[in-house]
């Protein structure tokens, strides 16, 4: 029996010729990542370990992005702890405010994640880098500490689910709609402990930003990782952004998949996840009543990239945000922000009555920069709509694409561009 | 490993880490402080009622969502000695093992145990005894490698012991 793409990468990093699902292995790490919430706990744990320092100063990335620029004194102390640790250990890839961005948009842009890597990050959306053909997965702070100290992590080799993507998505259907459709189909634990392997000719119609969005939300189906084959588009992206060598792994023809799904992208419609789980999906056609919206957020590690901002600008150009509604737009990195400025997108947003923020995860996890009051509703391009995630426990989050979010900001109710 | 024996707090499916410990409190990483807000968005009374040695029982996909280790840290610091669930989300599963919070998967027990029941868990053989209802279940015992980490009370001690060994 052959191996999946994920299994091949893990085998190579464990120094084994082959691995099978369920096997416990210890793998070498190419990158260990942490942010301002998870790193302080990891640093505390690492200091209890009998080690002199980090395993490799170039293979650790520390990105304060959740509560920065510091939202309060306690957050400032956490950031200070991370900053001082980075300085003490001469961490090459520490990104201060001014050069930081939302970690999962920043690291591929900086060329730190490439095909064939094994990456762990103390952030659940670390699975994003599967878009480039890497094995990457979220872990907690203690795993991060052990990874920083030893350069290794233990894994249970995952079984796999194959998603065969065919056809071409219609306009206003993006990567977000693809992954929300999948989560709606298999549920928030549909891929529990398993890898989500995306294959098929439909992938060629998905931009890199679409693929980052899809891989990013593998965790929302319970997946250990999401992974795409490495095609010309992915190679061009890596050559543009990275100086590192990359390795392309391909699944064996006789690789074993516990489940297989075929998804015709041409049949997908703009999809929205209703409160309070990402699996509560409806297509825009099923939204027949007016659902009044108080706030719209366009940003996050899921949908704060250039494609997303361009799409939002296309909808908002020459239009205005509904009176009484707040529309918050957050470019995910400084480079994306700058490019959006050069393309005139920021001007469009501000003229439309939206507010544009420095990169931060802030509102997505109810940190700051857009907290919801009692019973308020938000259409958000973020990734989770759990109870209380963005504010008051009675507030409601509707997860959607940038196109649906921007159109809803204009309409004041859940909408999409063709309904404006 | 020492058995757990306590009274049960019962929850449903997909208890996510945002309700276990809301992000608005993540500007702290102090276990005792985190514990004071544990579960408050779905069960305001939990932290007032929980006693050292109690047990948490839930249905499927417990601990889904964020990778925040603050979630198992808060549960452990609140006094919970063991979490039993039908299934656990994978990052929570790893985190619980890594910080030395014993967890055990057992669909039948998760379904039948009720809030307030007295339950005993023997981690060495995976036996779950519901003393109140007089029923016994066999949970999924940990592989030896993970048992060693839990016996060391977490990954840090395990790695330190391995280095000394």
C-alpha cells in the first residue's frame, strides 16, 4: 500500500522509508512558530527544560499579531516577554510591529514556508501552509517549547480523506466558499485526526490566495492538516517569495484514503456559516429573509490577503456602507497593505465608509478592534463563529467570503454582489 | 498512575476552546487566574461549584478550535482531575497530554454518565466506573509512549528525564 502526500513528507522527516496511518513517529522540524498569546507559555515551559537555548535560530518564527499593537498592559507584558526571548536567543525571524503581519499570511510571503517542509505552530491555523505542499499543523505551547528546544516533534501519522476538486468556480465564488461547503458537508469533526488531501483538475482554477484560505480552515473540520499538490502556480509563488530549496512530494497512486469526495466547483454558490458552528452552512440562495447586520469584518489569516481586498474593493467601489453599520477592513500584512494602497483599494474602502486597520488578529478572536455588543450580528471573513468568539455571548457571527461580507456591508443585511 | 475519583460536570458536543477559556482573558497566562474564567460562557456556575478531584464529561469533539494551551491549563487549575469524552479535537488532545491533564475517550461512558454522578477512572487499564449508576466501561487506554508523558506530568518533565536517562 502506498503513501499519501502527507505520509511521504512525514516519513522523510522521520528518516523512515515508509510510514502507515496510526504509527507514532518523531519528525525533524523545518520551522517552529508562535505568536504573542502562545509564545509566553512556551517560553515559560522551555525555561523548565534542561537545554542551553533554541535548536536553530533561523528555524523559529515569532510573530506577535493577536493583541498588537499592544491592547493593554498585560498584552504589552506578553509581547515584551516574546521580544526579550527573541533578542536573547538571536531569533532571526522575529517580526516587530511595523514589519509584522498576521502570521499565516506573513510567513509564506516572507518565504519561510515551502513545499516539503514539516512545520508546527502554536496556533491552530498553522495548517495554512499546506497550500504550498508543506505538512503543517497547529500545536500547543508545550509542543512549541519542545520544538524550539529539540527541533523535533512527535506525531501520530494521520489517515487521509481525499477531496477531488473538479470544474471551475463561477464569479463571486472563492476559496472561502469551497471550504465552507466542505465543512458544511462533513461537519466540524468530519476530518478529526486526519489529513485533508485536495487533488483534481479544479485546483488550477484556484489562486494561491484561494488555496491558503482552504488549507487555513482544515482545522475547522477537525483536520490535522490540509494539503495541495505542488503545481506551476505554487512553484512560481515560492520562487517569487523564497530563496529556500523546496521538495515536491506526490501521493502514490495506491495511497489509501478512508473517504473520498468529488466536488464540482462550478456548482458551488456563495456559502455562509450561520451561528454558532462553521458547519451550519447555507448557500446565499437559502438566505431568503433579511438578516440585519451590525458589523462586517474583512481580514484575518483566512481572508486578509490581496485577492480578498481586491474582491471587497470591487464590491465597495462607488458604493457606501449602510448607515449605522461598521465595516472594518484589515490587510493581513504590511506588504499587502502597501500594495492595496498602490492599487487604490484603501481609498475605495475609506470613501465607502469603511475603517482600515493595521494588521492584527484582534476582532477574529474577540480580542479588540471590533468587539460585538449584546445580540449584535457580524458578517465576518474570519474562521470561527463559536458562542462569544467575537464578543458578547449573545452576539452572532456569520462566516462568509469577502464578496458576501462587502455586499452585506452595503446592503445592511446578508447579501451578495448580484443582489445589490 | 493514581486513579481519578470525583463528581461529574457534564457538557454536550463541540465544546470549543473559546468557551473553555474566552480569548478576552488570554492577556494572562497565569493558571489560577485563567481557572477563574473557565467555562463561564456556557456554565457560569462551574467555577463556583467545582471541587478538587472532580471530573468533566462531554460528548464529541471536545476542545475544538484554537490551539490555546490555556484551555487544558484552565481546566486543570480549576481542579478537574480527568476529562472523559466521546472524542477530543486533536490539538486539545495533545495539549492535555503535554501538560499532564489525564483525558480518556469512551463514547458509551460519555453518553451515559450524568451530571453529578460519582465516577472513578483507572488510567492504567482504561476502566471507568460510574459508582452512582453502578456501571463500568472500558475507555481507550493510552499508548505506552503517551502514558509515560502523563506519568511524568507532562512533556517538559518527560524530555528532561529522557535527557538524564
